[in-house]
C-alpha cells in the first residue's frame, strides 16, 4: 500500500470519527440545533424545568453540519473538514510559513483534524492553536449581536466545553502533544497575547459580530501571504458576515470569497 493511500485512509477515518459518522446510528442531537425558533424556545423552556430534549440524529444533517450532536467532537460537517484539509495541505505543499489556529473550537474536533493532518504529513515545525473561552459564547454587548438570533446562544450550556474536556478529546486520538497550544479566554484579551508570529491557516468560528471582529483584527495581520482565512458561519449568521464584510472594507481586502457549503467560506491571502 502506498504512503498516500495510507494517509488518505487515516485522515478519512479521523474525519468520520470527529463527526461520529462511524457510530452515527447511536448519535443524538439536541432540539436546540433545529432551525425553527419555536422548537428552540420549547427546548429552552423544558431545559429550565430540568428536561433536556434530544432526538435521534439524521446522519444526512450530521454530515452537512446542520445539527448539534450529543456525542460527536465537531458539528461542522464533512465539507468544512475537507476544506480544512485542503487549506492545511496547500500551505504545506507551498511552504507557506506559520502555524494554524481555530478561534471557537467547541469540543475540539476541527483542531484535532488539523493536528492529524500535520501528523499524517510528518510535519513537526508547525503548531495548532486551540483558542476558546471554554465557557461558551459571551453575552452580547452591542446592538448587532443583541439583534441577531445567535446572540441568545450564550445561554446554551451545550456550547460551553471545558479546556480539560477538549484536552481529553485530543488524547483519545493520540494527538495531545507539544504541537498543540491552548489559548483560554475571551478573544478581545487572549488573542492580543498570542506568541505565534505567523499563521498559515486561520479558522474563525466565533459566531457573533464582536467575537469574529476581535479574532480577525488580532490574526489577519499575522496571516502569511499564500495562507488561508476560513469563516465558519459567514453565509448563515448575519452578525458574523457583517463583521467580515466590515473588516474587508476597512482594509480594502479584495481577494474573492469562496463558498465551502451552506454556511462556510474561505479566501487565500494574496497580498
């Protein structure tokens, strides 16, 4: 068996595992992940009464990243994971300098996959930065986030995954090592203190306007030319889209934005 075939088998297995598609028949999803707000409101009301509503996961929605799984280590779906692999392998192939980072990691699945890609290619001189509050989303502090439905997600404890739990998830894959760097705190503080000088792949998954803006302001100046900026919720969350559009307008960023799936986008920095 050729090395490339072994690499593909390994990374495909990691991808399916972080999505829990391997044992998807036992996966469940919270009602909070449904798009219909009456269902979300009902689920929140019941949860306040001590009843957490879940139902059997639809594997099609799980693969598309359209639900909040109970057991999987990521909720971003196959196409967005494939995009991560494409971007990381491109910067490896083209010798674009810099580490990789995700801001907003939930259970860590996307970062685990990033680390697996480096491992599969024998890369030892790049790190994966795992940046999160590890306490869920912050309460909205501006009109944009307060007027966006996602602003209410700071109440959803399903989004608050501790640092210790994320580290344990890395251990499950044998990928917790000194090439994984954890950065805890709200982005307006933590990202200002990051020690990495350059990044080759920056993935933003902060959902809210303020979280997205804090992240791109801190990290885009460190993104190498030839590197990639990925935004998880650009096509689905208006507040997130507005933050990206405002930043691109402010700094005259004209690189074309490419769609990944129903919500994610990315672009390659060319100058």
